[in-house]
């Protein structure tokens, strides 16, 4: 009687069963197949180890998928991609906002596009304007370091918190609001200095950071506090004396910006705009009727390590 691997002997003795027995039978019957599989895997691993080839995940446009940083970056890319349409006046943007909030958007990459290049040209032109409109004897200390060296308006990696007043009738330009933002900036500068994440001040680099570009910086320039010597409360008092005059200039400035604004990179600020002003300081709705801007931004000149972007980003977000 001939026995097979799956049968019992004539004496009734059962054949071995279980996982190891199955592996043994598989090795005995399909040895060449197993040899080929092991050889192919070994060859593949050797190729990875002996060449520059690496296995990596395509994270183009992302810092780390699924994290808070990635989600915030996605929001930034979506708003940046639609910035021109969202900035247009005289139209209802509710449909666009609704689409951005409720519909799935494409995967945004940080690879430069034509729109990005135009935006870069606009910011570079504005930065040049803010440099050229100053003189060494009648302007803020470290102005060149802020706009030229730190490229505060040209680079997007600088820390830039957005401020909003607590009520719709309150304006960023009110003296008490300017004082509050001033104090918040001082607190932020202290933290950035302690963690060595800021561009140092050009006058006193051993003890403080370079001040951010903001409504506070703008107010100091207008009251001629060029060395930032005034306390936040004293700045508010000095600002209150010239606020109406500056607001008159801003009304004309904002109106002419909306009349002449272009998205092709050729836009320049009208001559009616006060020295040191940029569109980051007030809202487009600021006009003669309301004279209210609920929003403004402070742009802190933060240090960015191009050779280790991930570590720099994590340090900022972990403060």
C-alpha cells in the first residue's frame, strides 16, 4: 500500500498535523518556489542597502499629514490660492466662502505658481516702498533691518498673529487697543528671545528682539517715537493726539488702493498713504463712514533655519 502525505498508515498511525507539519510538507513539495521567493526578497533588500535608493512617502506640500501643523498649513494654502478673489470688493463672496468651507479642496502644494510669483513681486515692491520712503534721521531705528534684512513682508515664515477687537464698534486704531497690542507684542518678544527664535534688535541685540511690523510700529513712527522709548500707555496717549489726522489720511489711502489695486505684480501704494503703512494694518472696509477696522496683524521677524525646517517649525508651535 502506498502512503500519501494526507493519508494514514495501514497500522492506523495518523500523519503529523499542525502548522509546523504543513510548513514541512510545503518545503518538501514546493522547495524551488520558496527558494525563488527568498532569493528575490534578498536581492531587493541588497539593492536598497547598496545604492542611494531610499523608500519615502510623498509629502509634497505638507509638513506632517494629519497633525495640527498640517491642518493649519492646508488652511493657509487654500486662502493663499484664493486670496485675490477674496480680496475683491463690490461682489458677494458668500458662495466662495461656502465652497471653501464645505467642499473638499485639492491637495495644495508649496511649489511656486505664477500667482505665487506675482504675490512675491507685490510684497517685494511694498517692502521696497517702505524702505525708500524713509531717511536715516527721521524714521524708526532698525527700519532697514526689518524690511530689507529680515524681509518681513517678503517671506511667509515669520510669526504673524491676527488681532481682532472684541466688538464690531471697536477699532484697532483706538488708543487702548494699540496699548493692548503693544503689551501683547512685548510678551511675545520676551518668549521668542528666551528661545532664540527672533531676529535680534540692531541697537541692543544682547537684550531684545527686533520689534515686529504692526499697528504699534506704525503708531510709533507717526508719533516720532523712533527709538521705541515710550511705554505702551505713553504711546497710546501720544497716538490719541494725532489719531484723527492719521485716520483722515488712511480713508483716502484705502479708497485709492481699492481703485488702483492690481494682481499682476505692478501695484504700488498711492502717495496718499502715510509713511510706514501697508495693507496688512487695516481692513479694506475702512472708510469715511465707519472709520473702523476690527482686524490687524503683527509680523514678528522670526529666525528660520532652512537646513532644518521641521525643527524650526516644531519649536515655534511648541512655545
